[in-house]
């Protein structure tokens, strides 16, 4: 995976797509992953952090 450039702002379109995907994920009751960073709890936490940062 390439290094992420954390100095750039994300485009609104990218953020909107991520939020839409997250809302879709919430409708999948059987979602499971082997990646700890992609667990529902971690994604929920990242989403809440994003919302808090924009407040």
C-alpha cells in the first residue's frame, strides 16, 4: 500500500462516498472481516471522530 499524503484535504465527493458506504454497511447485519481495522466498531469510531472534527 502506498504511503498516504496526510497533508492534502480530501475532496467532498470522496468523503460523501465514504459516508454513503458506511451507511450501507450498517444495513448488513452479517458483516464480518479478518482485518481488525475494518471491524464495524473501528469503522464506527472513525466515523464519529470524523464528525467530531467537522463540528
